[in-house]
C-alpha cells in the first residue's frame, strides 16, 4: 500500500512538472533571453569603456 501511494505521488509530480513545462516554457525562455541580452550588453559596454 505504501509503495503504491509513493508511486502514485511520483507520477502526479511528473505529470504536474510536464504540464507546467509545456505551459510556461516559452515565457520563461523569453525572460531568460532578455536577461542574457541585457547582461551581455553591459559586459560589452564595460569592455569598450576600458579600452
């Protein structure tokens, strides 16, 4: 009984994670891309100022 409940819980967590990934993957990727672009721009500006 205990192993069955544990298996069901793990299956539920897996299903929840996959649904969340499908729903939120694009917005999260866009935000990460914007953050990376801003960071790279700052680094480039700092390097140009140093030269």
